[in-house]
């Protein structure tokens, strides 16, 4: 398939580097991971008779110990295998995870009967599991989320000592009550976040691993290269298109950015992109993986669970925002081509039509997921059937046959890929259990609304201020914790505030979801940008700012979800006419914001300060999606273009006329 490349996609989310396990430890982890994969697949068709929580206990017992073997503590020598401490922690984790089903302690039913009245030994085992979950989370994501968990635990224990007239005060919980909420209830370790990870996310990571081994990842990149090989913007467009196509499989922003960068950075460098600029583009394109159907990021599955809707419904909500997101990036790419004088690059590749004809079958399993969901099949069975189809289609290319050994590797890799998500989701249970037991979510939501009402009594102003405060809070929260945890915390705190002000639940949930994802490109902890800068050799912080420039126009669009009733049309909710006109207006808004951030009007030339300010104002007005605001926004955008025309010196958009010029001809002229 075109140029021979080695592409490796890691199907996990915002993770820290795992050990490269080999030898007996690598074999042991792979065997256990394969066993967990078999359990997960069996659960889809023959669920365990003891119920969902029993399954979650077994699943956590099979995955959490692997975290201590696969992820280093940070104290051992870099590159070394598991230490004796890691082995002890893994064994201890297995014991405390299986304790609730231990027949010596009375068995699973007896453990459930003790809910609210845990015995001292129950509390001891639960306390050990609490420490192990926090440590596993630290190993996979760093210190930020464990610190947040510690703050919530401190609030649960000491909140009763706060002055009772304070809004956030509560009656107080003793240590046994906290452990009971975490260890023996449906809102703690075994709550919705872990349920989603063990039921949905792991199946999609397995599917992604199978699709990757079947050659799909290489095909997607080759197709992107072939599709744009005759365009001056080919290098940038290829990076964006490859990010989108790989994102439909991966669901991980950092992994997608690194995988795409490994292939496209040589093209971007030859085209003349600065290192930081290229890294920012790769990071923004990679983050689109968390937004791209049919395998959105882990938080999207939690959206479906929290709102009790099908995953297909969430995919429908994500379609238009995804288009707007990539539209913003592509506009930024076209602007950069003109600003930096990017050169065309000759790339040897097969015809895109020939690639589609030979390897287009890789799209079949993606289409099958959507078709089965539309026919009413469950998301779990849909992805399993798609996995089987992808495995079968691998035999159409002798180089990618999914032999029994490679099938074993794919299933094991899929489970290993979900380990960081398991640690995050189990730790998120600490947060959800605390907010449930203390009522903290409703109290903080009330404080947020009251802060907005202190400024104005006008309902529109109150909603607008609440949305701005919520966006800032989510952006700051995302600096500290991964996307999945950021969404969970944001939903239990900010979600109720938006719902109180009359925002529909789908709009509120997707607003929180998109601003949680923004953390992937927000300095100073933009992991996708860090990964991209490692590929390009650019400086990390400037790369982060460039990534934010690419992503920001489309990330302002979610504000439109919640400000007006028309905003729901961007989630494909409402009449067809409403959906069409709001999408068109939002696209104009993204264009205005791209002009403001990029400093260039396509087809005209550089935009001065006045044009950029007017374009920014136009973009914000257009996102309000009310007739008067839309009219004012279009007027402001028109004036911005006129000012750019009046301030132009030299030919209009000097490279616009050569975007489709033949690459080889251009290269010959440069050589001459």
C-alpha cells in the first residue's frame, strides 16, 4: 500500500509511558490480558448470573494488578522490569479486589448484605483497595488526579466540621461510611465510570487493536497522502485527514498525534512548516480522535450512560461539532500555507482510487457499527461483530493475516490499552461517591449560579455568565486531570448548574464533554502537544500554543449549544431546516475565528489588527445563533473582509492560484 511504513497506534487515553515488557513478565501480562478479553467478550453474549457488580469486581481484579506490572512507579531505574514491590502490590491488589467474592468471608451475597454495616475486616480491605487505586492512577496519569481524589476524601471526612451555615457543609462521614460508599455500593469503585470502561471502552480498544493489525492504520495514512498529493496544501491536509481517519479507530488524542506525526512530519518539514507549527497542527488533528465517530473518547460512553440514551444518539450529537472542528483546522492549514509560503512536496504514492479499490474494505467494519446501531443492536454487540468482520477481512491481504498468534496479540493489546482508563475510572468513583453522599454537586452548582446572579438579574446574562464561568472552570480542571475524569467531575458539578438554568441535558452534557477534551491542547499540560513536539523536535510550550490556535475556533462552538434554544440544532436535534441554517452560521463563525487567530483572509491576503478584531467579534456574534446577533455578525465579518481588501498590498492571496498546480512541475521550476 504505497510507501512502506511502520505505524503503531496505542489505544489508550492520555497515558504515561508503559513498560516495554518482555520475557516472562511480558508473557504473563499478555496471558492475563487475553483472559480478561475473553471474559469481556463472553459477558456480551452470556452475562454472569451474579449481576453487573459481580462482573465489575472480577474485571477490576483482572486489570488493576496489571497496572503495577505494566507501569513503573517512577522510583525504579528507567527501562527496568517490575520490581519486587510491584509484584507485591499486584498480588495485594488481586487479593483485595477478590475479597468481596471470597467464600471464606461469606461470599458475594453476604458481602452485599453487609452494605452500610461493614465489619472491621471489610473496612480494612476497602481501605487498602483505596490506596492501591490511587497509586495505580498516579502511575498512569501522574499526581494531579490523586491529589483531587484526596481533596474529595478530605471533604467527605472533615466536611461535617465546617460551619453549618456554609453552603458546602454537610453532616460529615466517618471512615467506615466512606469505605462503604466506595467498596460496597454502586457509586464508588464499581460505579458508572468503571462500568463504562469494562462494558464499552475495552471492547472498542480491542476492536481498534484488531483493525490496526489488519492493516487499516497504514491504509488510512496512505489514502490521506494519495488524496492530496497534487495540492500545495498537501502536507497539512494529509496530516489532518490522517488524524481524522486514525481517530475513528483510536479514540486517543495523544496516540493519534504521535502516530500521524511519525509518518507526516517528514512531509511537513520538507514543505517548510516550522517545528512548533507542525506540532500544533498534529496535536489538534490528533485530539479530533476524541471527537470523531464512531469511536469517540471514553467520556462519550459515560455521556450515554449518564443520560440513559443509546451510543448512536451520542454519535448523532457529535457529527456536526466534529465537522466544525476539522473545518477550523483545515482553514488554519490553508491560512498557514499562505502565511509561511509552504512549498509543495512530491510524494510517491499510489492513486487514491486504486487504494480505495484494493483496500477500501477497511471501512466496512466502521460502517457496520453505525448500521447495527441504527438497526437497534446494542453498542457492545455491534462492536464485537465489527471486530469479527475486521478480523475476517484481514485475510484479504496476506501481509496482515490475523493468525491465531496475532489474534492473541490483538486481544491482549486491547486490554493493555484500557489499563490507564480503568485506573482513572476507578479513581473517579471516589469523586462520584463523595458528591453523591454529601450532595456536593448540587451545592457547588448553586454557588456557580448565585455568582452569576450576583452580577445581574437578567436570565440571559445569568446564563451567559454561568456558561463563561463553567468554561473557565472546565479548562482549569482539564489542566490537572485527564479527559475522562475531567468530564465526570465537570458533570457532577457544572452539569446541575446548567440544568438549573433550563439548559437541555444533551446540550449541557456535550458542552461539558467538549470543554473537557480541550485540556488535551491547553497549556501547560497539553499531552497531545507534548507527544507531537517529541516527534517534530519543537519546543513543548510553543507547540501547545500553536495547537490551541488550531483548535480554539471550533472549541468555542460548544458555547452555542447552551446559550440559545437554536444551539441544540448543532447537535442535530430539531427540524432539518433549523439544523442546516445553524450549521451554516456556525461554519461562518468558525471562519471568522480562524481569520482572527490566523491573521489572514482567504482569497484576499493578510488581515490587519482591525480586521482580526472584527472577525473575532463576528465569530462570537454568529455563535449566539439568534437572528439579530447573526445579522450583526455577518455585517462585522463583511467589514473585516473589506478592511483586509483595502489594506492589501501586492497580489491577492499569492499562492491561491497555484494550490492545484502539479507538484512535479513546481519542483522542476524550483530546481531550474
